[in-house]
């Protein structure tokens, strides 16, 4: 235990055997099986966790409904004060939680810390927001009337999160939902459930210390069947789901069937256009972190480089040379750049994608492959690879959650933008150029069709202050900053008559 994981788990309240269903500090035993959480770092069993069942889910819903009645009546700035305390509690455990995330999910310790920092940042954002849940006022067309709109809490918010950001994405949703006056039910990925247990302990303690009801923060654990209890449940007006397009299509349809609201943040197939006017140092570094950071398992990971033909060979060589310097290994060891994939199933998909793209005519520039031998016993460590490909290849059109980078050549910027937009997903994008006309064209209505479009920065690593999400198969939802909070509230338009008459709108006469 060179990295002190045992003590980290102990401090975070994660045991060998954990209950998975909780409403605040109350952990509920169910009739469900236990899921094992194995670390992709060293294949060790970190701990087991019990799946939620129907009756424990019902307890959670009942507690959440009770808590909502109390929580929604608290002034928003007071709710913000609780979130401020959660932010401080997260500051206290930043190293421990960062390490657990790194160990359970496999991202580098630096990125684990970054993920917890993202949680702290969203807490700070939400605290400020708690005094800024602004509605508009309108001028009524009728004399002696006043019109305005206000935003009320929506109720129970179901949060479905993915393994790759096992804690940050939950916090973007929950911290904002809480200042909005909602209560949350979180179903974390069954591939990283222990990080969720740790978070639930942290926030439940804060709610308890403030004498607040248990049901403001709830946890349920399991696969899609557990998620389905929420997505089909009318008592949960909003489902916010982050994950694959496949999952999002199911969740979106289930929620739509009951006319509920869903906020979907699904896959990306993020590209960077590198023009002949790019600062190539920045372009190569941006592409590198985008493609290999988190071992290519971010929804914002760079998967495609669209490179102007005059700089194509140079970029290719510089990237290949950078790739040759990457050190792959235990992500807790800070000298390593790239950790493992989440599990062996992901390794299988990575290998299949490489084979398929080769069969389609792709040419390998930097070789992939699975690592074995000492330190790689988990079988989850793979080599980041680069493949020369064409935009229409089936594999290039798909998101493979692994460090595979496709590179392509273009002549004109119009052609590059068409290639860039010619995929089903629309999350993040970037252009590398020092030319103002190129940059602005990329950001214009005729440019990138993504929810995020950057200039001289890679596709990943968005700040929490902006709205996060994308178009097309990415699902259209926006989480995190800007005015994303509006998705977590219901809008009410109010008209007040303070005159002694009752004029009708549109000038309609109705006298008796
Ligand atoms: C995700 O991969 O689901 O922009 C979230 C980024 C991070 C969040 C990624 N801030 O890469």
C-alpha cells in the first residue's frame, strides 16, 4: 500500500462492504446483490457495495419528498450557505478524495485533484448564484398591472453520472440544484460507486450539522435497472444524465414518455482544426493533453485532428515524437502521464476500434496495444495511438472511450469545418490559429456546431463557469455554469392587478 490508499478509504468512510442506498446519514440495507469495485490501477478489490431495490428506492423517494417541503421554503441565500460549507468540507478532503477518484477510476492523481477542485469551484459558483436566481420583469399592456417572472424549485432531481468524472459531474448538478431549492437522488456509475459513497458521507455530515432533513441528498446504486426506477418515475420531474449516447437515448425516451424533463450531456467526438497559421507548439501540446489526458476517457477528449496540408507532416512528426515520451503507468505515481482504462471491456473496445479502422483503410502512425508485465497486471493499460484516417470512416464517426487519435488532412477552411461538423456528436471543438479571420469564422454561425468552441486551447478541460454540454447526439443539455441553473427550476409568470378595474388583455370587451 505505497500510496496510502487503505488510510484514505478509512478517512473517507469507505469500507470493504458498503450499503449503497442512503438518504442523508441513513444507510438502508436492501435485498440487492453487492457489486465489486475493482481498481483498474492494480486490479485490487477496493470494496463492495449493495445495489438498491424497489423498497429502498421507495424510502428514498419518501424521504426526498419530505425534505423538499422544508428545503424549498428556506431562502436561497441560506441554501447557498450550506453549499458554502460543503465547499469547505471538500477543501478539507481534497487530497484524499482526489486519490480515491484516481485509484477507483484510473485517472492521474493530478487529474483526481483537478476533479475535486472542479467540485470546490462549482460550490463557490453556486454560493454566489444563490443570490442571483434572477427573473425578468415585464411592462404590462394593462394600466395598474405589474408582470414579472420568478423561478421556483422544481422538486426531486435524479442525477445519473458516468465513471469518467465520478464526482465532479454530480457536484455540477447537485450544488446548483441545491441552491435552487431542489433535493437530489444520485445514481453514480456502477464502475465507480465508492467515490460516490465518500461524497455522500461528506455532504450528509454538513446537512446534519445544520439540522437539515436527511432526504436532501440521496444515493442509489446499481445498473440501468436502478436508473430506470427514476427515469420512469413521475415523482422525479428532472433527470440529468451524463454518459453515452446509447444510454441517453434510452433515458431521454423514458423521461419523455411521461413528459418529464431531461438534461442530457452525452458523448463527444471532439475535433481540433490546426491551420497553417497555428502556433504549432500550442497546437501540439493542446492536442496531446486533449487526446491522452484521462487516457482519452473524457467526453471532451480530442479524438480528431483536422490539419491543413502544408503543416500536416510537421504536426504529425511532432505529435509522434511527443507520444514517444509519454510514460504510462500507475496514475498515483506522479511521474506517469497516462493511467489505465476503466476496465477490460474498455480495453476490448479500444482494440476492436483499432482493428476496425485499420480494416477501413486507416494507417497507424503511432502504434497502440495493451501493456503487460510488472505494474500492468490489471490488463487495463493501453498505449495511446495515432491513426491517419478519413472523416467518413465508421470508426471516425464514433466515440471510442480510449486514447485513439485520428488525424486527417484538409486544403481549405470551409472543407475543414465541413469535416469537423460531419459527425453525429456536437460537444467540444477547437481551432488552432493566430489568424483572426479563421478564428472568427470557426466561432461564427457557419462555423463549429458544438456546444463548446475554443481558440488556441484544446477541447477538454472546460472551466465550470460556462454552460457545459453540446448539440446533436450530445443531447442538448447544459450543466454547470452560466444560466444552466434554469434547467433545475420551474418558471412562473405572475400578473398582479393593483387597479380598480379589470381590463382584459388584447383589449377584449366582455361586459355584462
Ligand atoms: C466529462 O468528461 O464528462 O471539460 C466532463 C472537461 C472537464 C469535464 C469533463 N472539465 O474536460
